[in-house]
């Protein structure tokens, strides 16, 4: 179980992570996003087209309890996380495009997450309290707005806040490993392999489909790597926050299983993919085309 103290720690970390995301944004980012609707479309299709569909197929094909199914669906419907920006940088991808896609999916998430959740939950006959989820998403936009104001007031403070928020996203996973996994060790040992397959499959299938989708659109190789990482790396901390503030007791623990395991495995998967992308990178790919895409 997660106690009141741990819930408070989680809430503070989520606040700081979203604050860091907001500090990475400027009004110019939104202006550039609106000038490049192609990039916006790719971000929306990747996050709210492919990933929820992957989650739906995993739930349909795997035999899992309803609570695990809800966790899979929630995790698959999340926007991109700031962690994807870090891996995009190290994989020599297009960092500007990565930030654009993260921003797009996060802002659009307030509307898109409830829509895709309700759609697929209805198709799977799952009960998800969408009102609580919508309220949580709206509240999480507050630190994003504060971060943008900090960036506007002082660029240096904004840069430090952005770095702290990104670093905290990685620390958040370590915190879950230390606090959640030991306490639920028996559950993790007794749960079926389907839970682990879903937790790993979301990231693997997301990155793979995102890459081939981008290549099918004839995007520059650096942009294709970026789309792949942005598609497969979801905002795990946001999924955990939604679950903590929406569900209670043992139900919350079970629903949280996939987001926690996903957050752990996606770091390993993304690290391996980054090594592959770096080896595939050639000198000819270093020069990006004039446009973002």
C-alpha cells in the first residue's frame, strides 16, 4: 500500500516534474507548433492513435485481471514524457521535434486522454472513473503554467527548473522501485507473465511502430528516431499520479502494477534502443533538413 506520506511525496515529485516541463516551454514553442501542423499531427497520431491501440490489443490478447487491464489501458493512453527528450538527445535525434511532440501530447492530453480511455474502456467493458482523471489532468496543468511563467521571468531560473524536473523524472522511477516494489514483492511474484509482457510490450511495440511509421512518411532518419522514442516512451509518473488520486486500497496497488513496471523497463529498453540508434547514425544524418520534419 502507499501511505499518506508517500502520496504526498509522489504529489510533490509530480508537481516538480510538470513544473520542469512547463519551464522548458515558451510562447514561441506553441507558435512554431501551430506553424507546423504536420508535426502536431504526427505527435497526436503517435500518442493517441498507436499507443492506446497497442494497449487495447494487449488487453484483448492477454489473459489479465480487470485491475491489470485498467493499468495497461491507462499507461497506453498517457502523453509523452520528458524522459523521451533525454533519450532523443543521446540517440542523436531531433531534440526540437521531441520537445514539440511532448508539448503537443501533454496539452492535448487534457482532452484526448479521457476520450481514448472511455472509448477503449467501453470496448473492453472496463469501469474507469473518468471524472477523477479529468480533474487530475486539469490540476496538473497548473505547475506547467507556473513553469512557463518562471521561464518568462528569468531564463536561468527556467533552465534550472527544467533540468531539475527532467532529472526528477528519472529519480521518480528509482523512488517507485525502492518504495513500491519491495512492498508488493509477493504480488509481483504471484502475478502472471502477462503483466510483464504487457509492461515490456507497450514500450517495445510503441518504439518499433513509431519508427516504421516515421520511415513510411519518409522522414529524415534523425526525425524517425525521435518519433520512435516519443511514441514508445510514455509519461509513467503521470499515470501513477492519476492512479494514486483516482483509485484506493488494494485496487490502486494492482492498477499501478503495469505503470510501475513499464517505468522500470522503459529505461532499460530506451537505453538499448539508444545504443542501436547511435550505431546506426552516420555523418550524413547529422545535418537536418531546413524544416523540423
